[in-house]
């Protein structure tokens, strides 16, 4: 969680540090996820590397765009997604569909690998 706070903080004026007592030494649930191509996987499939979670929704007018832009700028400076860590941008809007997510990916040049 610290890495996510650092990366987001690079592009924003203020960061909120993670509550280490609340998140460290806790196992994340093995939730089912679906990528923009419709492929299903489980969070635990990503074991072995840090995971940066970027919650977004595609109609977000400000914060989601700033977070995504910050991640795109900072990630190349810290490693290679898929090799050194995983980055998951996930929508929290249940009404969004695959087409909405693919359009967001194209608009903000989000690659699928890693």
C-alpha cells in the first residue's frame, strides 16, 4: 500500500499515508476480477509481486484522470508492470461495461500488460 500512496502522491499536491496498522499483515481476499478483454482471474493469481490498486470510474471528471495520469508518469521510473509489480485500475461503478473501460484505456493510453 505504501507504493500506491507514493505513486499517486507524485502527481498530486497532498497524499494521505496508508494506515499501516490496518493493512500490513492482512491477507487480501481472493476476489474474482475480469479484465477489459473479458478474461477472468483471481487476485491471488498475482501473488509474488506488489499490486498497485487504482480505483477509478470512467466518467470521473477529475480525480480518476489525475490518478491515472500520475501512475502513467511514475510507473516507468520504478519498474516494469507485470515484471516488477502489477497495476490494477478497477472501476467501482457497477454500471460501467467493457466498452466504457476500453474507451478509458484508449483515451488515457493504459496498456493491458502488467
